């Protein structure tokens, strides 16, 4: 898999992507209050887009501060975006859409798909949780599953979008555990799987090698367990 896209896991479910033309994309930027994110990665001085899977604090994270400081466009499900606008997100920086929809930018597009979880923001209903499928101009497709349980639509997403890379939550307690996550990724059948949403706090302190061992035992998908801050596409 050859690509000029750079991708960095920042701890928990936070991911930073850099497009071939240098656009900076954050997904679920829970950084400052994230105990697993190194101090040097907590501050965001540049961002073009912030993409959100759902409204929980450990995913929305520093979105409003990043948007205010960088002018980044914030993209997510309609109800969550409306709540963020009430909290100060500028109208011209907000894009709300919904499941099945695709938003197109110059170098990539993002399609919203379902996730099997819950979603609230500051105690308010924040729309449904979602996964995000990013398609880049160099034909790379990355599927961030968000927080989810296994469900049968995943097989359809694999057939429809053919993602090269899947970021899968494996931490258990709030999402799938390692074995269930391995079966979920097997349904999607990507080239590469990256485990996320684990190790942040004691309830989700699982061993990612269990996910790797189960998935690689019965599929051709490669599992990479990156260090925080490592470019896992490099």
C-alpha cells in the first residue's frame, strides 16, 4: 500500500492525518485531558479540519479550542454540530451531515456510516454515533470506526468502500474487546488494521497483541500497533 498521506495515532481514538498537499485533519481530538497523549502532542497550532465520530467528551475533546485557534472546519453529525455552535463554534466553520452522506473537500471526502454505541454532549442528545470513511485523491481509503460494537453492516461497508485501513476500538467496557474487534475487522477485510481506544484508563487496559493475534490468525489483514505519535502509514 503506497500513499503520500501521513497518519499518526495520538492516543485513545485521536488521529492526525496530513494530506499529500499538507492539509491537516484531526479525528476525535481528545488531547489535553488525555493521559495517554504525550505533552508535545497536546497543543494544536495548525489544523484545517476536525472530524468527529460522536459527542462524548473523550472524542469531542479540544475541538472548540482547536477551531477557535486555527480556523479549522468542524465536521460531524448534524445534532452534535448544532450543540457545538451553541457553545461558540462559528457558523462558517461548521458542517453538519448525516449517515449515508458524503462531504467533499479538495483532497478528500468523508462519508458518515453507522456505529453501534451511544452519543451525548454535555448531557444532551448529540445525534447518533458514527464511523467515518475518508477517501483521498491517491485512492487511499481510511475507515475510523468510532466507538462501536460489532454489527452486520460492517460487511456491507467493506464491500461498498473497500477501505485499505481500519481504525478499530478494542478496549472493551465501552466498546468491543480485542477478540470481538478482530471479528468486526474481519467482516470489513482491510489491508491494515490499527487498534485504538485502549490503554487510556484502567477499564480499557487491554493488550492490543490479543487483537493482532486473533485477526492475523484467520485473515490476511495486517495489524500494526503503533507507538503514540508514530506515522503508521510511513
